[in-house]
C-alpha cells in the first residue's frame, strides 16, 4: 500500500519501537498525562466551586444556568480554540462538573434540609453535613466523565498549541506526511 495515504501495521509497529528506543514516546505520553491530570484536577475543583456558589446564591444560579446549558450543548471541539484561549483545555470538565454537581445539590432530600433547618443548622452546616455527603456518588460519576473530557481537551489543545504530547505527534506526523507516526 502507499505509505503516503495510509500505513500498515508493521510500519506503525516499527515507528512505535523507534519512538520507544529514542525515549520520545515517554516524553510525549508523559506530557499528555501531566496535562490531563492538571486539567482534570483544576476543572473539577473550579466546577465544584461554581456549583457550590450556585447552590449558595440562587440568583447566581438563575443567571448562570441558561448559559451553562447552552455551553454544554455546543460541540467542544468546534469551539476548542476559543475555550482554550479563554480558559485552558479543561473547560469541558468544568462545565460538566458545574451542571452535574449543581443538579445533585438541588436534588438533595428536601425533608432532610428542613429537618436540619428546624434544628438550627447554618448554611455551611447544611453544605458540609448534608449536601456534600449526599452527593458523593454524583461527584464520583462526574469524575469518571471528567477524566475522558480532560483527555480529549488535552489532545485537542495539543492539536492547536503544543510542542509536545500525543496531540502534537499526530499533528506533526500529518504535517510531514508520516502516516506511520499519525
């Protein structure tokens, strides 16, 4: 087959072995994994903070909710350049965290909230003793989704602005017409 348009498994394996021998594969995988971990942690933290703020201040929720729903519905890859310039590669994880956590917070058992209110619990006590513990499963499920979103965000970011990482290797391989590398 013509190596200009497609590759073969044997040439792909040879290219991979060459990358392993040179140590380049570890560098690029390491960069992508590091960026994914940082984007995942920052995206999850930022999303959780915004979800707490929306739960704490209902007016903020009424303002942000429509925008978050629209942002979540838009294709992240099409808007990637804008998102990456504005907020970095972890944007998809932030939006998903906000929406999932806020919905979980709102779905916390109203009877339990009334009971704690009747016992004189403060807003902080409601948050830390009831709302957060009631949403551990929501948080864990959101984290599972965010890992994938962070990985996609990193690769997409590396396509656009990077000098290392798996996305960079893919773009570089396509620019020099090395389909074995792609």
